[in-house]
């Protein structure tokens, strides 16, 4: 996909403003343009290049059937990440990163199954049949589970990739992704270590406008990947249909030309079918009943 966002758009959104020079991480130096009045200025040319590479990676990952876990628990990113997850139907985490979400996913899946069971009990009315004290305990646990699992309740397996906002704020999530060998794409400010992510995008991760423009590019990449996935699925279905038709035709002795035309010259058609096509009756004629010869009585 071609990136619709230009370096000028990034400049207008304030993506180039980094942290104070006294707080910058030396490992972010390759992405730094200059230092002005105690503020680190990010090189937007490098940002645009990194964003294009990250978008292409996410598009390819989603097109191949993978899911992208969207993570943004800081106040400025919560609503933006929630909107992105709604637009792409991807799992997300915006409240609090639950330790072990990736590294201990088997246990998390059991907790999610328990949460779904409670939801079914509440919907079906079984929860109301329990004692008041037990109901209160389950409802308190459901509130906690909603906060922890609401965004990943449909994530049946580990994601193929992860996108985060602020590598320092989401340090635990980044570490778990690295341990599980999950590629991590993220918006990284100058106070963070970009080498901890597989696809870092240098930029301001504190301003809402800056976060939004980067997330919009990510949304576009994911949606493009979903469209590619559907088109590949449709073309695969057409191919399977052609293969099945060829097998049926071969079994029936029908030759199918490369252009898709059917050669009926060597096909033997039953006579009753020909008669039916010509409008003749194909009902077999009944043979007259044979009368049994009765011997004459003896005199």
C-alpha cells in the first residue's frame, strides 16, 4: 500500500516534538534531527520511512490471516486505540496491561472462559437464582474481569503482531512480546529505547494529534490487509471450484478447454435424454400382458 500521510502532515500534527534533552535516550540518536531550546527534535524523514515500513509489515501480517493486538493504556491513547480496534475488529488493551497476557496466555484463556460462563449465567438468568452473597461476589469478579479481558475476550490465540503507544509506558507488554517472539510495532519517543521494538516509529507519543495520525496510518494498513485477505480467499474459492469442476468433468468424460469451454463431441448422451430434449415421451412402453393358455377339459 502507498502511505497517504506525508512528512508535512506529520509536521502539522507535531510528531517531531520529542522530550527534553535531559530525558532523552541515547539509543534514539539515529532518529534525532537536532536539539532546540532544550527540546529534542525528531527527524520526520526517518519517521515517515519507519511508518511506511511498519504499515507494509502490518498489511502483510493481516493479509496472511494474523491478528494485531493494539495496546495503549496511557490516558492520551485510550480512546484512539479503542476506536482503532472498533474500526478493524482487532483485540486491544486500553485499561491496564495484565501481567502474563502473552507469556502466560494459557491461564488467561481459562480466565476468559470463566468470564464467558459468568456472562452466560447473567444472560440466562441462572445468576439471579443464586444466593445474594454469592451473586455479589460473582458480580464483583465480573467487574474486574471486564476491565482486564474486555478487549481480548475474542483473541483465541497469541497475536501475530502487536502495536503499542509509548514503549516506556508499555515496557511490560514489549518485554512479553519479545519473549514470545511476537513482532512489535510502536510509536517511540526520544525517552525510549527503539531497539526493543522490531518496527519502531519515532515520534511524539504524548500529544493526542501525534498519536492519532500514526494510529490512522496503522488503521489504514490493517484495513488494507483485511481487504487483501478477503480477495485472496475469494480467488482461492474460485480456484477450488475450477479444480472440483475439472474433476467432475474428467469423471464424466467431458473435456474442458483452457478458456473454460466444454467439448461435448466425445460425450455419449443416453437415448432417453435425447428423446426428452426432442419433446418425445421417455416413458417406456408397456408390453401387453400375456394370457395364460388354459387347457380344455377332458371329455
